[in-house]
């Protein structure tokens, strides 16, 4: 969905900006890092330099365009009647529908 794509791209941009912010800074890793002692932060890093921001904008634009192109509804290979029958069968507690071995489709 559009919301999940926006959330994904926002997280990606935040991560890239965080890496850019801390890049080149002195590391203080003394070998005593314990991940359970650290709490994820809501801190938003500042905007990165123009080159990184331009690359992020271009990536977002291209990613959004590709996602829209591939998320078009596709034609179904079952008729509406077959689709309703499959839905009825899936909701029927007396039947169990599972995936068959070797990708041969569903088994009832």
C-alpha cells in the first residue's frame, strides 16, 4: 500500500541520514557493546549534504514509479464464479486447504 511504501522509504532515508551524520566520527567501541542495554531512539538525524539528499530524492522518485508500475491490478485466471467458490471453501471449517508438494497447487 502507499502508506507502507512511504513508511519504508522514510525509514530508509532516516537510516541513510544517520549513517551520513556519524560517518567519519571517532568510534568508541571498546568491545563492551551489549545490545540489550540500548533502546532504539526516535532521534531524527539532520538533512545530509546536497549530494546525498539529491540521491535520496531520485531514489524515492524512481522507487515510487517502479512500485506503481508493478502494482497494477492483474487479470485473474479464475472466473468470478470460481473465485466465489474458492472463497466459500476457504471459509468452510469442514475443509482444509493446503499447498500440495512440488508446487502442484492447492489440495483439499
